[in-house]
């Protein structure tokens, strides 16, 4: 097996196509080499080696060591140095790199190969002692933390302590002699804390670091990240071992990160930050505040610290050319890491840049305009789930703002919540439904859980590319970073801002689009879905085959759904219409009536209310299809439960407490989900279905008059398992239709269909389709009845199932394609066999889940129906499914 791939000097054994084997970083380093870009030479140990390592009880594969040694000879030749050589030592970076980018999840070790002897060689060779010892102390810090497992704070404490003693503010102020003292303290502390000395042998250092990268694949942070992002543990990580280049070699050296377009807004402008005389993670760690790369950005930020453009114009010009070249080559916005060593530019990484949903839309639209990608590709470039971010509210521009601080606008959108200072508190609060803002000096990968749980994130340190900023943008969570004026005292649970002291639990609002921090809750505005969003939606609509409807019963939801582009209502649940105000009383009278006559009387009172509900929906939908489901839940859901409630209700409707209690007892069910509900109600009490049908038909006649558009209502009978059930209910509906047509003197076109939500219905779909003119797959209940899992009780064990790897996804969120999906497929085929033009749709939660939408397209459903806010997601997902 070939475990090692080399790159350097304009050629590489791998390329961008080898991502699965070499990881994203390794594959792109190879690709950049092949493009002739300046990349320090190195080698990549394949992800297969990591897989082998875990399959074999954490042992390195045979032959790996020899292959690495061979490759290192080549690397040294290109660099003009040799690994472990006391005169001309080759120093290395050891970096992890998985197939999917896992930012910050695994740690990089820089300057490897330094020891008490080689550091002197580096000092001689560079003529810069400060540089040599600065590099050595960095190496000891990183290696001590990442490989030897000594908390990095131990080193930071020593450093802070020494800096305070010496009166230095910045690391760059520390002299060579002072670094030597600090290093001596580091070494002593390591021995004292760990009982072993810091390894001096470069080979031992190297294999320690490689082992640490492999081991880090299974650390808690990485496991959490993989869970959150659906990355399989079986992929493993590659290891990149690369010759060092030094950004800490004085004034003409620097290190930085950049995006080829603005990752927040998508605007086509080079966007990035750098630090002079710095190395590695200094820029993202937020210890020193970085400088702007371009002059334009510097001016916009109002900074008096020079841009890279001014400071190192030649390296800057070359960098611009490379940015452009890489963007055209990859045909996507790139996120780059670079280092300038004594004026010479080196590329250390490129990858497709993470971006906000807003930026993703802008970039896709612009790139289509630049003819870099096609419109279909532009549609494919947007993650449907990310559109959710755009549906985030923003702060009402007219609202009063009590500004208590400001930082960088790191991730857009506005959020309000109570202050918490730790990720644990954020997670706890979210569990009980409290909205919180996570407030930290800076965040680290350990904070991922808390960041997920929080509505917004505020940090007092760090730039636009700090950990907090990058992760927040990826999650679509509003974030203000580097709010330097805010003093956070996590230990005492206080935050001091502009003279105001706030405590944990106090409410603040973040404006992630302006960087402002506001006291209290502030009025918000709902987002505008025009511009780039509108264009992508237009392109998506031009491509998709399936229609997208919404699940809505209130006029507000129906209007919102229309504005999001819904093409009708796929599910109007009528039970919600019986809970409002007086209606519940009339409904209860109906339920308590002892005879059909009494029930009909009460229902007559409900008829005008139902009719006006439907008229409004039909008017909003102006001729678009509207599917109305007849009453579905068991009747006891409309009755009071506790003794106090019963007493109150009995008084209100004028029956005795005994009578009401008796009726409540009669209607009690052990398993309501499988009880007297759905079409079973319509069979026991046909008058209910008849009233609803009458309300629908009369409303259709009305609305057709008022809008001038014909209304074709689709009446849906729930929970059918037997064809005979549908026969019975349909006969009643047809009879009512004839009556209304006679009374109104106009013809009414309508459809009667059923929800397929029982396995029996799916299996007998051919028979049911002889009666039903449409099927709507009620996949919430169908999942429940297929699995025999109660969705109201499932959360306690489905979580465990996911943790133990029994199931990958919650089947109530993403359709179980193998099981429930198979029933949907069978029912569709059988239904079409007896009624070729049968209308097929889905109206469960899955109608707005991109993976489920894709499946629905593949089996030829006519439409999906989902909640109003998911309509844009479903439109895009339906388009992607069709491409
Ligand atoms: P991450 O996955 O966290 O981005 P990287 O492997 O890219 O980690 O390394 C982090 C940083 O270390 C880089 O941004 C770069 O500044 C520095 N670095 C990595 N390799 C080298 C190298 N060969 N020479 C100099 N600096 C390096
Ligand atoms: Mg890292
Ligand atoms: Mg990197």
C-alpha cells in the first residue's frame, strides 16, 4: 500500500481529485503545487493509514515509517536542509486534514525538529536569535499541549507572568535572551508536571506528532463536530508533514488568512487579515488584533495600521494574482492561508470558503453572471437548509438602541437573550427553552455545544476570522466578535460595558450585521426575500418539477406561505379552527349532546365559522389548490382534563359536573393515537363531516365569486385503512355537494382523497385509489405507525439510538427511505396503477427536509407540502433534486 504522497517544487503525486485519500488540505496542497504555486514541500500520510491505525489497535502500518523517511529526504533536498541535521535542520509543520473540513478540530504542531542544539543552528543560519527562540518556544507550547497533553494555559500563565515581570506588552517585544529564560521555565514545568523531559530527538518528536493527529480523530471535540455535521468516523484523517516557512522572521515577514470574496456579504473583494512578524494561529487566536490586507479595507475600518498592500506591495500583488487564479481554477470562493517569509510569499492552504447564506446567494448569482458557473450550478451551490438563516429577523431600524458596546459584525442577523458566560450554562438553558447569548472572551472548539445552543455569540477578543466568527457564520448564528470595550469577568458572572454592569441572566441584544451590543430586547423586523434570494428562487423554480405547497390553517400562515412562494395549501388541519374563543364551547356542546339531533344543532352553530375560515383561505390562495383535512383528533382532546377545568367548563356550558365528568370518562382512551379518530369519527358521527363538507362547498362558491378565480377544493379524509371507510365518507361528501350545487345553482368541481398514513392503506392503495382522487402521504403518522413508535414518546430513546449508532437520523425529521419511504413508493405505484392521473403529495414534516424532498422527487410525487418558513427550502431542494 502507498501510504505517503509527496508534493513540492511544482509537482505532486496527488491532486485535488484525491480528497478522500489525502484529505481536503493535502489534496489542495498537491493541486496548488501542480499549478506551480509557491507551496513549501511536504508529504501527506493518507487517511487510509489512519483507518488502518484504528483497525489495528492504534498501531502504525508497516512500511509507513520508512516511506515517511524517504519522502522527508526529498523534502529536505528541495528545501536545502535535512531533518535532524545539527547544522542545516529542516523544520516541519505537522497538520491534520480530513476529507471534510473540520476547522480547529485537530491541532497543528509547528516548528517541529527544534531542540536545544538545532535552535542554535537556526539562530546562526538566520542571523536572528530572537526568531530562533521565538520559534522554539512556540514549538514547545504546541507540542507540550497537543502531543504531551499539558494544558496550554500552563504555558500561557508562565508567559503572562514573565511578560508582566519584564514589562512587555506584546510577544514580539520579548528578546532572545528572555525567550531562553521562558523556555527554561517551560522545560522545567513539563518535567515537573509530566515526569518526563521534553523530547530532544526530532524523530521521536515527529512520530509523537503524527500519532497525536491520528489520536485527535477520536477526541471529544472531533467526535462532537462529526456528529453535528454528519461526518462518518470511518473516514479517518490524513496527516500533512510540511517544511516550515517563517512568518516570524522580522518586519518583512507575516502570516495571514484571506477569502477571495467577502464571506459575510458575498461582495467580490479580497477580504482578509494578517499579522507582521507572526506565525501560525496568531491571526485566528485573537491574541493580537490583525490588520487589513487591502488598503480599501483598511480605510473602511478606519484603521491607522498599514495594510499588507502598503507594507509589502510585491508579495501582495503576487497574492492577488494567485487568489484570482485559484478562484477560477476551483470555480468557487476560496479561503486561503499564507505566510510571507522575508518578503517571499508561500501558500499554505486553500479550500472552498465557508460563507453565510446571504453571501452564498450573492456569490452564486455573481459567478453565474461572470460565467464562471451555470445557473444550474448556482442553484446547486446553495445549501437549502442554510436559507433558514435568511429568514432570521433583523433589528427594526426605527427601534431605539441602547448601545452598550460594539465589536466586529462577525455573523449577521439579530438575536436577543439572557447572558450566560459558559457553554455548559448555554446548553442547560437551551434545554429548558430559555434563549441565551453566549458571552466569552474568545471561543475555542470546546465551546461548540454552547455555541449551538445559544441564540447569539459575543466575544471581547478576536477578529473576523476568529474561531467564534467562523463557527457562528457556519451555523447561521448572529455573532459580534472582538468587542474590545466590553470587560468580561466570567468568574464573578459580570460584564462591564460603557460603565454599565450586567449580570448573568440580564437580557441583551446582538446585531451581528453592525457589530452592536444593545441592552435589553429590541424590536425586530422580518427579512425581505428579494434580490439574490429572489433570483436563485427564480432559477430554482425554472428547474424543478415538483410543486411546493404549505401546511397552513390560519390566514397569517397562509399569507406568509404565499409570500415565500407556496403554490397552494397541501394540508389545512381543521381541528385548529375549533379551539378559538366561542368555538370551543359550541364544539363541547356538540360533543356532550346526547343525540344526533342535538349534535346537528350544535354543528349548525359551527358552520358559519368554518365557512368564513375557508372563504378567507380560498381568497388568499386565489384559485391555487387547497387541501382540507376533515376533523382528525379524538373528541376528548376538546374536553377539559383536570377537576378545576371540568368545573369551570360545566358552568360555562350549563351542564352538571357529573355529566361532564361522565362524558370525559366515556371518551377516555388508552392509546389515543390509535383510537377513535380520523375517518373513524366521520363514520360514527357523519354529521360532523357533513357540516365540514358544507362549509367547504359554500365557501368555494363564495370565494369563486369574490376572487373571480374558480376554487377546486380537495377534501381529504384522514386515517383511512379500508377502502370501505373512504366509500362511506365520500358518499356523504358527494351528497352534500349535490345539495349545495342545487341550492347555489352553480357547479362545483372538487376532489375527494385520502391521507395515506397507515401501512394497510399503503398496501391496499390500488383499491383505495378506485375511490380516492388524490393521496397525500401523512408521513408523521405513517412513520409512527410503520415503526410502531409513538412520536410523542420517542425522544427519550431515539437519542440513545442515535448515540449508539442504531439509527443515523431521527425518522421524524428525515424520512426513513428504506422503510417508510418504501411504503410511500409502493402506494404511489399501486395508486397510479388503478388511477393513472392520481395526484400525489406529501404533507408531513418531511416535506421541508431536503433529503426527503429529493426522495419524493425520485418517486414522482406531484408536490411536497411543508410549514410556511420551509417553503423556500423545499423550492430549492426540489430544484436540486431535478438537476
Ligand atoms: P487548521 O486546520 O486549523 O487551519 P492548519 O493545518 O492549516 O490548521 O495550520 C494552522 C496554521 O499553521 C496555518 O494557518 C499556518 O499559519 C500555520 N502553518 C501550517 N503549516 C505551516 C508551514 N509549513 N509553515 C508555516 N506555517 C504553517
Ligand atoms: Mg488548527
Ligand atoms: Mg488552516
